[in-house]
C-alpha cells in the first residue's frame, strides 16, 4: 500500500495562515467513494503532551491510480513543531495499519520585518556591522565582521556567536577549505570556506569568509564540537577597513547567494582590478571545446616507457570501441623536472622522444577528430616550485619563501607565463589544466605574490588559449571569491574542486551516498552561481550498481564527460551509448546540459528522513526545456510524488508542456494538474525531460538506445522553430549538433501515417524508412537518413532538419 503525505516528513514549512493543509495520497486500486476505506491523521504539537485524530477526507481521484485525501489543522499562536502520522484500514473489522514513519513539520509564521543582529544570534561576542543590500527591494539582511586590531601571529581571533540550545539550526551544508596557511585550528576542527544553515524560524544563514589581497587576509570559519559556536580563524594583519567575514540572512537561498556575489564584487570586498592599460585580450564568444568526449592520459609503466606511445595506444583502444575522443589532456608527466622543482617548462625528451610539437602533430594525423590537446602543469612550475639550477631559474630568477618553496621573482612572473604559454601555443596546445593553487597559497609569504601568479596565468591563458583553462583543487576563499569574479567578461573556465567533502555528516548534505556523488551534487548548487563550468575527474567513476547515480549527477550539473583511463571506459560502457552520439564530421558528441543547475529540495531534514530523496533541476531559458534528476540514496525502494505541472510553470512559465520519463519512456501531457508518482530502486537515479507544447508539438531531441535512458537528448538541439502555415500545415525547423533518433511529440501522429509527414535535410527529401511512429510520437532517424543520402560535412557537426506535418 503506497502512502505519501505532503508536506513530506522532515521538511520545513513556512505558514502565513492560521491553518495548515496536509494532503495524503493512497493507491486507489481498492478505494472508491462508496467503499468502507477509512484514513485518519494523528497529530500533535511539541508544546502539547497529547495527540489528536482527524479524519482524512477523500477529495479526488487523480491519474496514475492515486486517491487524494486532505485534512485541515488549526495552528496555535506559538507552535514549535507539528508531529503527525497516518493510519488506515479497508474495513471497520480490520486492524489499523500505520504509516512507517512519523512526520515532523515546522510551522512558521514568516515575518516581513527585517531582523537586527540580536534577533538572530545569541551571545554575540564580535561586533557586526550592518551592510546595505545591493538591491533596493531586497528582503535579505547583510552584516560584516570588521577586522579586529590584532597582530599577524594571532590565529583564532574570536567567537562570532554562541547558541544557547543545540538544535537552533536545521543542518544544511558546509564547504571545506582546501588550505589554511598559518591558521592553527584547535585539534579535530575543520576550516570551512562556506557554511550555510537554516534556522528554525525558516531563515537561511550564509557565513562566507573573505580573503582580500589588500589586507593580506587568510580566514575561515569553524564550529565547536557540538555545533553550538561559530568561530573565526585568520592570519590577517590588522585592518579596520576590510571585513573579515560576510554574514547574510534571508528566506530564499537562491536570491541570497546571488546578492552575496553582487556584494563581493564591490568595495571593500573586491580585489584591485586589472589595470585598463594592461594588454589583456578578452575574447567574448563561447566555444564548447569540452562538449565532446575527453580523455586524460594515463601514467607510464615499465612496458610504456614513451608517453607518446602510451597515449597513442590508449586512443587506439578507445577508437576500436567506437569512442572518438575530441579533447585530450596530457596529465602531469611531460616536463623537465627534478626532485628540487621545475628545470625547464619544455617537454622532457626522455618521456616525449621528438618533442611536444611532434607529438601533437602525430596525434592530430592519427586522430582527425581530436580537436583540442592540452597539458597539465603546476602554477608554481612543480609542487615544490622551481629548481635553483635550471633554465627557468637562470632566465627568470627565483627567491625562497619561509616555507622553503622556490618561486619566480615577482617582476618576472608575467614574462615567464607569456613565454611558457607562447611555447605551448606554438606546439599546438589549445588548453591547459592548472593545479597546486592551494600549495602556492600555503607556500607564499604574501598574497600579492599569489595574485601576481594568478593574474599572469589568466592574462596569458586568455591571450593564447581564449581562457580554455581547467582550474584544479581551488576550493578556498581567495580563489572562489577573487579569481572567479575578477574578470567576468572572459569566457568561463572549467573548475575542478577537491574530491573531499566534510567527514562531519551533520554539516554535509545528509545523504547516505558515496563521497564522489555527494561532492557532485554539492557542486551542482555552488556551480550554478559561479562564473565557471564544473568539472569532475572521470577516474572517480567506479564499476558498481550505482553507476547511473554518478553519471546522472555529472550530467545534471552540466559537467563535461571525460575518461580518466582506458579501463574506465569498460566501467561505464553500458551508459556511454546513451551519453554519446556521432557528429556529421565523425567525432563523438556527448550529452551535456548547458543551462543553470540547482537543487529543488534545498533543505536537508533535521529529523527522520525523506532527505534520502534528492531532486535537482537544470533549466535553459533560451532553449526552453527543463531536465529533472531524481536520486534515491537510501537502501530501500523509495516512492515520491512530484508536481510536474508546478515545476513546468515555475521554470518554463506555462503548464502547456509534455514530460518524458527516462526510466520508462512514457510521455505525459502536463496540461492538467499532474502529480506523478516516481518509484526508485535503492541507490538509483532517473531523469525527466519537460518541454513546452507549441502548437501541439514537443521536441525531446535525441533519445538513447535503450530504456531506461540516461541521455539528456534536448542538449543536442541547438535551435528550433515551430509555426502553423496559412494552409494549416505544421512546420518544424530545428538544428541539431549530433546524429541519432529525434523524438517529436505530436498527439495522434501514429494515426495519420507516413503520408502526413515530409522531411528534408540539406534540400534532400528524407526516405520514408527514416520515419517511425509510436503512440503520439514521431521518430526521425538522422543517422540512417544521412547514410542513405550520403550527406557528410567534415567542418561542422550542426545539421538542419525541416519537417512538415499535415494535421
């Protein structure tokens, strides 16, 4: 028997009325208006010592065999929390069956009055300076903690506030800082680059440490063991002008974070900008160089002594399985280094026999679909810096930091990167991966040195590679706040953060999943606000029954798809056919959503646990589609009801939409109030695509080769236009960036037959065998059509399709 209550158990509900409505859904196969079925809601508030029962009233029968019952509950003046459960029976002579879990629902009276600091915090021990919101109509509140007059050697400067009860916060998440130079945290404490809480009154609190170069600041926040105290740690110089920490509060987490980012771009938070007279060439156009399948070169072994031969063997192995790599990263082992650091930024002849330029030329000759080749390097040259005896040290000069790292002289850093990237550019390299940001941050004696390195890198990356950069392991305040917002006009780089999440489960999303998947979902939230594209290391993919969870978490977060080694292909070879299609030029094109991603259920429950169910959404206002990703992180089967009509209205602005269920292939018309039940097996995930119904037509893009299908086919549609001609004929024009089977929703199209459709590609009429029909859907096989018509286009993957439908 399926029983589902709305609100869900464990969620926070904001109520501005004197009553709360609870909906309960049952399987309707044994329920009718004349049946003897009985259902009761048992409920009570924490402020009362007894529970009451209220009969649930049958209100309506819905699609998908659901019966909806409702109860209206009065809310006392000062409620704490509503506890409830449901019991039911089919006959009065039968014993009652109870819902397996109790619900815990916080009933809140949302206040429109802006609070002051003393309203939100107990026992304030550091002064809070109120800040003006960047938006005049904002209901959010902002404070900063001014820098205290302390010496540079001070590590922990004070406590922000102390809670007088242990459950003041509903836990949400914390984001660990990758590095904390010179900050001596107490034992068993972790420093955080970002902390987000939700209070019991419904308000979110965002605590964001600020790293400002003009004040040489390094800071983080950490909490005491029982999570009742928030403290600040820093190695900062005294500076009363620059805030140490930004604190924001509001009821809408999305608007709150957006306003925080606006504040961070303003004085006194922002770093000095690049001078206008700098030779800083910025290319303001987008190139999806990472839209194809990527590959990271593996490490060498005794039988793979040549890096070039090793890469060649790997790419040939992948090519035999039909996977054409379009971008390649030569990772780590390619430069001339010693144990003391970087000797020369040129390629090591012992690893690359004929030099980097010859290797790149050879790879392009063997693999014509390989469009981009990049290299990985440390921002310092090597993890320990520059070798004191070598070409780099002789040409650019070095100095040693107090921690023993050898760095390039500040006056030569920009020249070094200009020469380095010019060498790579002349060798045919088109992008770079840069790591060791956190080591530079830890090793440097001055954050001005850090900024000089980052500035020089970015300037040369834009000049030579159009900012095709993958930043690795950069989750600390300086980089997230300063570098990603320093020059928003540049094309967005890729951002690969640390693989590690907090081991403190009370500060992380309370999802019982592996660390990789939790990390990806965290980045789905964070990445939606940053001027960067999230990137995850493909080597993290493991061969297990939860592979679809890992792949879908990457897909919904708009991350590129890459393989960390040849063996990784075999780990998820069953999913690649759904993620990857062929282009007109023979290259592989992967399914990669390019819209904005964000979680739908932001709150992680404080009690019980329907928080094992996680719902994320990716929407693209330009291409007009929404893709939902649903995750079940529990060890049990889980069923939830999703209001698809409300989601389509929220993100697409209308309910005249159709949805495709990727687990079953079913198409659902959302024109009515559709609440759809989803059942997920343990530790699994699935997708739902929602597109608008224009003149009765819905375009789902390319579909996968099997059911369930984990491909976001709408990501392959570049543009589309649907109109009705004066004679009543429907005309569809669309441009796709890959070949495959296009799925088009058109009600009752299967009844009209093949004579009702005319299709054309490049002025060539499509053969009838390229069309097929199935229950309100038309399928067009573009792969078959291009092969029959012998259409080839080596210079692009985009293909225009023209259809006319008689209605």
